[in-house]
């Protein structure tokens, strides 16, 4: 019985086990289908617990608790394959099944029967899963719907924000555009515009003429306005200021009165309104009686309520009508006052317009009067010019051969050829020794009277039998120094015939050739004086004799030497295109041929040949030049020099070629500031046969007839320009016409005397010397020396202060005054030392040039020394491996300069090794002798010292396979350009360009 009973129990437990297996499988499937979440975990747990309790009730015995635990674990997803706590229960279950199986059969042999309870549980579990899935899908759909709504709300908000921002941006752009166009108005400005519009409407209503905004009245055209004098402009300005001040005062008073009136009306309105409000409040209080009545009225209904409402409405309507009547009265009053004010303003404006119209009419009349005056002046000027030209034409027609003027002879040639000495011999004076250094610095004019010419040529004329009809001769001595090209040019432009002095011993020299070109370009006839004939070997002096008589006394050897040297001079002239011959050997054809130039041997020391040259000049003047020597009444006068004379002030040396110059005449001179009219206070000439430059007792004249050199005394002649014409304004001449004629030739001189912003100051005794200085500084110096200021006469403190500004401009070398032939006081020199200004003075332009050139060289050398530490000369060197003497600091190696210039102090590097700095060259030796530089192609030994890295070693960091380069930088290249440009050749500069690319220098 016991066995059967036990067998039934085992069978029952086996069936229960199958049911539990199905339950476990369903729980595992449920767990896989829906992962556990925080909300669903309690439901699954309750389901598993309920299934375990059900199973426990149906299954009896001691294993019921274990089976329930197994079911719970299966519901949690920890079935047969579970971990941790579920492992022990599974093992117990398997042992129990094995034990119940009676002999341990495996899973394939278990019974496939499923009980009804198991099916019920499985079906319940499936339904539960479907319900959970539906619930989960509904929740997901709800969440998606909410998210979509929120997204649409966010997009709508963003769209509204963008629309708002776009409107703001559009408004800002509109305001900016209005500001650019000038049409933007603030709220206050709009209110003011509206008020102005109301006033315009009131003015129109008052019958006043109001200008429209667009096409207003045309501005009256009063033609060309006349320029007013400063006094009239000042009076008009004061009157305008007084008128404006009066108008401002009236406007301020009117504004204050208007404000006071408006304030009183405002206070009155406020008081009236306050009283009406108090009355209304009192009536309302009496009508309402109490709050209970109000409540009763509000609660009740019927005709009593309607009567109360009508009564209150009538009171409110009456008070509003009273207020509107008061407002209408105030508006009418305001309009009336505004009309009165505008009417007054209209009257004032009409008065101002009337006054302005009268002024404009007066101005127009003045302008018309001035235009008429200018037209009359122009007409007078034209008439005066016409009369002057007719008079000049009549004077030219009245010339005769019987009335000849003095020929103007200019003596030209190279420096130290004996020009002034030759004149001294003719004049019997010694001007040449009185000149500084024996060099002519100015143009001098010497007048020879007719009796002087007859006396000087008397011996020669005994054989020539020449009838001298000239009234005299005027000789101009010009400088031969190369710096006086402008003076020579001025002299040659004035002359009728010239003497070209040639040194017989030296032949044609530079200034002689230049003078020859000037004469050829101007077509001036000239005579060549072969001077210094007494220098020939064994010359026998025959003082003051004709040259042919002197040559008869000479030996054959002397004559042969003379002939040889004369032939050389003829050959040199022939090379320049000038045919020449000794004058007594010229045939009749040669005299008639204008291209043939006569040669006259002379000696300025002993006097041989002087008579010949004088007589020859007279013959040329009378025979060839008589047409241009006919005297004419037309004034032809040119300024030679401008110079200050002690006791006389600033004087002007002029050369009167034709016409008359009288004391008291109104002379018109040309200056840099325009033409000036000065009365001639004195006419001075030196004694006959004396130079104008020499200080001597001058002869006063009331009248001068050309041709003659004259010193003119007058007021305001400091700025008169040398080389410009002088004209006299007669009683019948127009002064403006004469001024325009005088200023016509100033353009060329202005170009010569133009100055720079930075440069030295040049001070000279005469304008001619000043021109020569400027020409030399700008054209004959390398580089040209700029000039910032010029002056004539004594140097004063103000001149020193003026040029000292160059120190402040950063150009101390230009804080210099070059003074030629002018005095400098001790106080001026002390002041110059205080302000660091140098003054170079000299009586010879040569010496002045030398002083400044020496100073500039010293200054340049000092700057080079200062820049030597920065400037690096370009070079590329190749190491000679067989000549390495020391590999460590100092490194001593033999190198060959492949390109450029290697100098002591040059830093060397190896660009191929990333710019490795090798060191600085401290010495260079060639054949045992030290040198400062080594040029391309030279092999030298150099010592290299590296103070920053003394451990650098030849053969370790670098070797003979690497070339050594000069280390260049932008600063070093700039220093080379500024101070050492002339020391580098073109190939050196090409190397600099090459190294700039190596070192990436911009």
C-alpha cells in the first residue's frame, strides 16, 4: 500500500513538474518579449507570486515552498539557465526529478502530457502579455503626440521671434537710410514740423505770401560781383553782426513774452478746471446721498433708475460742452496771436529783404564800375603799348650811320688766361691784383673814350691809316672760372663783338671751349687773342709795341716756337669747326668770309699786340657791325649786378646799350615779388678807363647816353634780378604796360633761384655770384647739394636762426651757411655757435666749394664709421680643406672668396645647416700681411671667433663641403644703401639680391 501510494505521489509530482516547466517556459518567454522596467516589474512580480501561491495550494508535501520559489525565479527570467540564487533551486529540482524518475532517465524521455492547469496559466500569461503590449503602444503614441505638439509650439515661437527681429532690422535700416539722406526726424522734430505746418496754414489764412517747398522763387543773378575793399568788408561785417544781435535780442524777448503768456493761460485753465471738478464732485455727492441709496437703486428696477441715469448723463454733457467752449476760445485766441506774430515777422523779413536788395544793387553798381575801370585800364594799356611800339618803330627808322654808339666788347676765356690783365694793360690799371686770388668774381664794365683808343693805337695807325669814328668802346670782363657759366652767358648776350683769350702755352681749355660755343650759338663775331706770347723761349721784350714789330726783334728759334704754338691753336680751333689765321696773313676773301676768325698774338704783361687787338676791334665794328651800332633812342638797358655799397645802400649796375637814362626817371625793375617802380636818385659812373667794380670816386651824371655802364641809386632795389631788362615809364606811357613787358623774361631766372624744403643756405654779395653758387651746388656736385634759402648781402642773426631749423628737421648737415664775399659779424658767429650752425666764408668760390666738400666728406666718413657695426658686406666663401690651421675657437682656415667682398667684422653662417652661426671674422691675412678686405677670386686666411658658442668646431658642426655666407639682415642692407653705396659694384648688388632670397629678407 505504501509503495502504491508512493508511486501515485511520484506520478502526481511528475505531472506537477511538467506543469511547472510549462509555467517556467511561459515566464521566460514573457521576460524576453518585454524587458523589465521600473513600472512593469511589480506586475510581473505579483503574477509570479500568484502563480506560486496557486501551485502551493494544489501541491501538498514538503517541496511546495521550493517549487514556488522556482516559479518566482522563472518569472524573473532566471529559469533553468539562471545565475546566482537560481542555480541552487535548479539543481534541487533536477535531483528531485531524477529521484522521482526511478533510475535517472533524461529529458527526452519525460512525459509530454500537459495538465489543464498549466494550459490555463499559459493562456493567462499570453493575454497578460498582449494587454501590456497594447498599453505600451498607447503610451508610446501619446508621448509622440505630445512631442509633436511641443515641437510645433517651439517652431511657432521661433517664427514669431524671427519675424519680430526682421521688423526691427527693417526699421533700423530705414532709420539709417533716412539719416544718410538727411530725412530722419525724431519725435520732437516731427512735433516741431507739425507745429511749423500749422503756423504756415495760419499764415496762408492771414493772407501772407508763403514760399512753397519745391519750386521757390529763382535766386536773382546780379552778374559778376565786385571785389570790395577790406574797409568796406569790415563795415558790412560789423553791420551784419549788429543786425543779427538785434534780431536775436528781439526774438529772445518775444520768446520770453510768449512763454510767460502761455504759462499764465495754463495756470488759469488749471484753476478753472479744478473749480469745475470740485463742483461736479459736490453735485455727485449730493445726488447719491448714501451708499444704501446707491445699493437700493442698483437693486431696484423701474422708472426711478432711468431718471437718475438721465440726470447724470445730462450733467456730464453740460460740463463737456462748457469745457469745449472754453477750449475753442483758447484756440481762437492762440490763432489770433500767432497771426499777429507772423505778420510782424513778415514785415521784418520784408524790411531785411529791401535792405539786402539795396546792398546788392549797390554792389552790382560797384562791380560794373570796376569792370568798366578795368576795361578802360586794359584799353589804355593797349593804347600805350601801341604808342610805344609806334615810337620805337619811328626811332629805329631815324637811325643813321653817322651816329654810332660805343661797341660793347666782352672778353672771355679760361681762368688764368690773362683776360683782366689784358684790360689792365689797356687801362693802365691793376684791377687783377685787387681781385681775390686773381680770379674775376663779377662782371666788370670798363669804358674807353675815343681819345684813349686813339692814343693806344697811334703807333700802329701810322701804318694802317684807319679813320676811327667810334665814340668809344665799352669792354665787359667776365669770369673764366667754371662756376660762372651764367655770368659768361649774360655777358655774351649783351656784347656786339668778343675777345676770346687763349693761352698760347696751353691751347684751348675747358672754359675757352665753352665760351666759344656760346659765341657760335649767338652768332657773335669775335677775335682770338693768343696771349702770353712773351712766354716763348728767349723772347725779347718790346714794351707796348705792335706785335709785328715785336716779332721782327725775335730770334729764329723764338719765331719758330711761336709759329708752332700758333699752328697748334689753329688746329684745335679747326677741330671745333672754326677757321682761323693770324690777322695780318688773312686775305681779302678771308675778311669778307664771316666764318674766318682773326688770331692776334698778345702779351698782357709787356703790352705787345695790345694796339693790334684794339685797332682790329674798331675795324670790325666800323666795317661789319655798323648797322647794329647805329644809336637808337629806344631805351635798351640790362641789369648786370645788384650790390650793396657803403654810404649808397643797395645799388644796381646796369648797362645802357641804347637810349637815354636820366636822373628822376621812373624806372621799372623786375623782382621775384613782381615789378617795382623806383625813382632814379642818382647815376654814377667810374672815371674813364676804370672798372665799375673798383671803389673809386664816382662821377655823377644827370643824363646817360648809351652805350655805357652805370650804377643806379634808388629805393627798394634789394630784390632786383640780375640779367633782367630795365625800362622807363615816360609821361605818355602806361605803367602797367611797362610792368608786363619787364616781367616777361623772369621765368628762366625764377627756375634758377628756386629753393628746396631741406638744404643749406647760400648768401652772396651779388645776384650773379648767387646764381653761380646755386648752379654749382645743383649741377656740378655729386650728389647735388640742396638749397633751402638764399640771400644777398651781410649775414644777420635772423639768417642764422632761419637755417637752424634744419637741426630740428633731422638734417644737421644742412644747418650750414655758404657765404661768398660777404661780411659776418662777431655776434652773428657767436649766435651760430649757440644754435649749432656752421658758416663757411670765402672770397673765392673755389675755396668755398672746397670747404663745404671737405665738411661733407668728414661727415660722411663719420656716418660710415657709426654704421660700420650694422652694415654687412655680401660675400660667399669656399673653405680650402688643405689650409685648415685651427679647428676650434678661434677657427683659422684658408678660404677663397667666391663672390662679393669679405671684410673684417663680417658675421659668417652656413645656410645649408639651418643658418648655423659660425662666428665673426676678426682678421684677414694674405701672404703674411693683414688686410681689411678681400674681393672676389682672392684666397686668404681668416680667423673666426664665436663668443656665443666657443665650442663650435670645424669638422664636427661644419666642414669644407659647406660654403660660408655673410649674414645679412634688412638693417644691414639699408646701411649699405645709405652709406656704402659707392663702394659696391653692380655684381655686389646682384649678390645682395641673391642673399635676400637665401635669408628670406623682404
